[in-house]
């Protein structure tokens, strides 16, 4: 119960702070406006970091009140957190030059090393029974890791809920490791921080009737969280004052895997193509998921699950006694595989589409439902089912076609197209229709039900390859232009009758 109270404390203080920050941001015009490369279409406050910094301050207050082992380091952590939050907020409003951001990040890294005493002094037992000491490389490597973590989380913050979801997964996994190590001070602070991120996600995630974020994390929040991870992973992976490590240095890579792999792969790909590693593009992991037709919330779910798997592998390997060198080699193999795949996004996107179908997610490109294997006797029954399932909510059009040439079994195929301007509502309706049809027609042999995605060049994975073969294969596929219309139903939302012919 005490642990739940800590999490709820962070959640409440974060949610309340963000709620009032949203009101103030709208009044003061401190909002992110749509346009350019931005995907959102409404003005949205970037005050998510307000909730995170509030939860951070609350966590530090609890730790300083009940635990004394942090000492002066507590003030170094506080200074670094506030400095990066303020710099990020200034960047959100004024679009600071990247040199200023890097200077502040490096300065905070030096404060973390020399005031907070947090430095990556060794890499653990990598290739022998002796600790691999870093010596004079320790401070530069710590600075590089700190700046890298801050910018990795900032770069992956591209869609609603992603940075927050990845952060809360990693925070909870680190909290588990800290709890098993018996460090209740860090454990308490981590639970409050995780609650603070959850309070932000309450406003940022897309769920139920909340179809878009009410606030963004902003650079103020992403830079702050990046610093938190840099401090935690650096400190907990080292032996401080003779105390044992909570996690090994190699495990930190697994606990921060998705942001780290995504950022490094994207930057290396840009250099591979002869561009600047800081040149913005749309080849991050979440961009490729969206290009494949994943909804934002489905993309967040898959990547958060992937982060949980990576973190789980790291912790399981550590507790199972797998050699640190072996865990490093395994991570490098995963990274190499990801880089190879991301180097050719035009191959990854079709694969993601197939994965989406296997998972049963609704594509953002879907405009209706395709039903094959229909018999003449089932048409009126399906029309009645559609009338009761869809008609109260939206307009739809049901067309049934006889294939040309006619199928040997005499079966037809049909397309249920939703006539709805709201794409989110269309996706909800498509899921409802597919579930209802599969439930009602499960005893009918030969009927296949799937999403109907309108044929476009961007969805054709063979475009640009072997034109003759691609055209032949394309012509063999069923489409509404390759059949004879034999049955038609139109229905308007809210009407109890349909027009059939």
C-alpha cells in the first residue's frame, strides 16, 4: 500500500500541475502551433515537463526527508534537473540554437560528475574477472553518455505518448532492479517519478474519447527525463563508496534500448547517405510504423512492449548470471540487425504491414471492410446485420460483386465502405464491423473478412521493381474494378431503413 501511495503521489502532483499549466499556456500563448513538419492540427501546450519537474521535486523532498545517503548529491541532481527543464522550456518558446543546448547539456554533465560524483568509472567485468577501469576516459565518456541520453529521448519524442510510455516502462524496470538491490531511497524516488510520468500520459496519450494529446512533453520534459536517465543509469551501474551495483553497466544499454537504438541507427543512416547526422528526416522507428498504417496509439503500444522486452532481457541476463561480455555481444547483434533493417525502410514498411495484420490492428489507411466467399443467400442477412451494427453511428455503402471471370464455386465478394470524415471514428467502426461479422458468420464456411485498404501506389510494395511482373501480379488481385456489381446497399446514419437494389 505504501508503494502505491508513492506512485499516486507522483501522479496527482503531476496531473494537477499540468492541468493548471495548460490553462496558463493557452492564456499566455505558450503553445505548439501546427505547420511545417508537425503532424498535429491544433494548438497544443508543451507543458508536460511541468508535471515531470513537479514530481521530481516531490520525489527529492521525500528522499531528503526520510533518507540521508544522498547528501550534497541531491542538490547537484536538483540543479541539473531545473537547469535542463528551464533550457528546454526556452527552446520550446525561442527555438534556441543547438550550440546553446549542447553547451548547457555539457555543463550539466560536468556538474553531475564533479558536484554529484556520478561518473562512469568502469564498464564492469566485460572480458575477464577484473573490472575494466576507464581511467582518464571516464569523464569524457560520462559526458558523451549524458548528452546522448538527453538527445535520444528528445529525438524519439515524435508522436503522442511515445516518450512518456518508453520512460515509464524503463523507470519501472529500473525501480524493480533497485528494489531487489535493497536501495529504498532510489526506489521511492523512482516510484514518484514514474507516477509523475503517468500523470503526464493522462493528458498526452490517445485513449477512449481522447483522440489527440491535450499537451506535449516538449523539450522541457524530454531533456529533463533524458537527464534523469543519464544520472540513474550512470550512478546505479557503478560501485559508489564500496556499495554493490544495482545494475551492471551493460544492462543500462538494454534498459534504454529503444531510444538508444533508434537514435544511433537514424544518425548512422544519415551519415551512410552522406548527410549530416543532425539533418531531420522521417525515418525514425515511429515514422516507419505510421507509414505502414499503424495508428499512433498502436505504435506507442508496440514500441513500449518492445522496450519492456529489451529491458526484461537485460535484467534476466543479469540475474541469471550471463556474462557481461556475452550480454554486450547480444546487444551489438540486436543493434546491427536493427541498423540493417532501418537502412532500408522501403523493405521494413511492408513487413510492418504484415505484422499489423497478424496483430489485428486497424490500419489508418483502411476505409472499410472486404468480405469474400459470400453466397447469394447471405446477402440480405449481412445487410440487416450492417444496418443494426453501423447505421446508428455512420453512413455506409455495401457493394457486392461477382468476380470476372466468375468463381468456380459461384461465390461473390463485397466491400463495406464507411462514409465518415472522422478517420479515428472510421477505424473504431471498422473494428466493430469486423468483430460483428466474424461473430455472426463464424459458422459459414469459406467466408473471409479483412480490412479494405484502397489501392494506392504507396501501399503497393512491388512498385518500382520488375515492372512487367509487378503489373501482372497487380492485375491478378481482386478489386472493385474487376467484378460485376450485383447488389448494392446505401444507409444514412440514424435511419432504420436501407436502400437495396
